[in-house]
C-alpha cells in the first residue's frame, strides 16, 4: 500500500493465511510493498524487484567484507542468513492478494488469471440478461 495505514487483519484472514502457508511477516510485507488494486492489495513482481535488488546488493557487500576478513564471524553469518531468508520470502510472495473491506483484511490468496485481470484493471461489469443487445 506504500505509505497507507495497515489494514486490520480479521481472524478469518489469519486462518486462511495459516492454511495457505503465509506468515504474519508475509502479511506485513504485502501491506508495505503491495499495490492497491481493485478491492484489495496485490503484490506484483514489479513491487518486489527493487527490494530484492537492495537486499542482494547488501548480501554482496556482506560477502565481500567476509572475504576480506574484516568481520565478526557469528554476527555476519546471522545477518547473511536473515538477508537470504528475506530474499527467498520476497521471491515467493508475488501474486498474492489481500481483499479489503472497510479497512479490514478479509482473506489472502493467489487469484486466478480472470480475478487478477479484474483486480488490476478494476473492471466492474454490469450483469445483463442473455439476449439483451445493450
């Protein structure tokens, strides 16, 4: 949502998140980096790429420092492992969608192509009866 207030996560959303393998930190990442699309928050590859690039550059600097020998072994190892975990988490989250209603996160899922297109383009089709030529 990029700068917007965080949504109130409902108990149903937490249940669905656990069922689908999402963690609370994943929901926070979705809210921070995701794009407001349609009736919710969608995390696109575009949204994640800058953060992955930043973390990859940080990881390269850590490994370069480690190769030079200017480091505290235990601290660098822990930071390196955490950075790798963050990159892996960001690589698996794109495509996730959190539907919102009145500031409440209702659920979390990966929409099918049709729903994804509708969310991205905010399409609202009026239902008409078959045979109407409108």
